[in-house]
C-alpha cells in the first residue's frame, strides 16, 4: 500500500498489499492510503480523479486522488526537503497536508463554508436540539415492521395513487418545507434542491444528472398524506423522522458507536425495539451475504418514496440516476461502508455515482446564496419535459 506520510513527517510513497481497495474490494499492489487513513487502488483513484472528484471517496476529506499527480508532488516535496537539510536557504514549505490538498478542495463553486464544517452534529447551533430529537425519534421508531407498513402505504404496484400533479406543482407545495434533520441549513427545501442542481450544471454533468439534483428531495411531498404517528409532518418543528434524515438498513445490526464516518447519533440505536431481537441483531440479520443493496430494507423516507414514484411513472433516467435518488441519504452505506458484506459486485458502480452526487447534495448548502427561482425555472422545465413530463402519479 502506498502511504503518503512517513514516520518522520515527510511525504513518502511505499507499496504493500495488506488491505483490499475500499471501492472495488480487490487486492492490488498499487494501492494508496490517503492522509485520512482510507485506502484505494490506483485504478479506482484514477477513475475518481477523471470524474473531477477532489476528496476521499469514503469520508469526503479534501484530497488529490490521481496517483501520478500525488507521486509527482511528493517527489518534489522530498527534493525540496532534502535541499533544506543540505543547507539550502529554502526548502519544502507548509504542512504535509498541502502536498495532498487539491487546488480547489477548500470549497466547491458556491460552497459557503469549509468542507470539514458540514455535517457537524456536535457543533452548537440554533437547530441542534431539533436535529437531535429527529434522530432519536427516527432510530426509535424505524423498525422492520414500520418500514414494511410504509412500503404498503405508498405502494404503486396496484395502480395506487394519492393525486396527480406536475413537478412544478409539487415544488410549489414544498416551497415552505424545512428539513428538521439537517444541521447545515434551515432554508426551504426548494432552495437547496436548486442549489444542488445548479452546482451539478456548473460542473458540466449531463442534463439527467442535473435533473436528479433538482428533484432528489421531492419525495418529502409525502407530508401531504402523513401524520405525526408516522413521522410525516411537514412543519419545521413537527415530527419528520419518516421524511428526511440519514437512512440505515433495518433487519440487521443497527449502526453502533464505532466512530465510523457516516453514522450519526449511534447512542440512539439501543432505543430501537429490533435491537432486542437476536435474529435482527447480527451483521447480516435477515439478509444473505452479498444479496445486493436493492434487496435491503432501508429506514423509510423521501428517498424510497421518490424512487418508487419515478419508477411507477416511467421516468426516463439511467440506473445511476435512480440509485442517486434511492440511496443518497444512506450515509452508513455510502460513507460509513458498514454494509459492504451485503453488496453485490455491481453495487460498487452505484456507490461511485451516489458518492459523486453526494458532493453536490452536501457541499452546496448556503443560506447566503440567493436563488432566483423564476429566472432558472424555464431551463429546468425543459429537463422536466424531457424526462418526466405532464401530470404524474403521486
């Protein structure tokens, strides 16, 4: 494995084969361990860099990913360090972190704060109590039985539908919806969705990707048919524990306090009744190893509802788009990587797309970034007309 930092603090690049790549899970002689400690094979890092990723694919810490670029920068750092040791007036300057930091890693276009400050659930802010209550309720009530009940309630398979409306009509309904699970921003959800879509558009991604950014949170429209008992009240201070928030797999061991990235409030897992069922309290629980993420039951929320709604309406997105919609809130899966043992080999392709989408979903939230909805809407209406036109079943 290639390690970026030597025992003396200097930049090094040493190869070994002690761990498989965290993306493709294959052993490789050309692995790179990033400064955050996560390890990937050179081929996977090359592919991530080719998609303009500039952060660890696992924990999202800012980092150069192209192994050749890293090796070149490290060699230059070592050369300068050696010159200084030999009496040169100048040498390697700054922290070793500067060697691995991407030029624009501090912020995406439109990003309002440093990457490390997003998803800080321990920071003091005016919404901390609301967010904590949300996750306590979510971890308490989202059991296998509850998730199955919600799948039945919002089942489209028998032609069930609650109403018909266009995407624009849905957006109007969501204008004042504020997500009580989000520690980063208290803006109406429609603003966040447009911020996400605009960042994806600015990055040059295809139009279907932009559309996913626009609609990804639209499943929160469920609050129209929800109730407090089901955790689906659309007010900023009402129970929303079956509308938003990080989702996890129900029916196996709940996220624990192992300090993995992507697992928030693990102390609340013990409140879940399923945690007291031995059959559901093992790493696999009611699933078979390698069964695939599409065969897992995740805590119910807007992701699953919108995925089912888009499928029922024949929305013309590629599989990657559907995966982004369905799993973008599953942080214990895509960031914590606690369900790797349940994945199929082809799930790693879905993982790459979801992580790419996550960069825009997470890091573009900005209460100071004023979005002119009326000015932008004609462009996005064109995407809607292309991929999901007319009045849809909801």
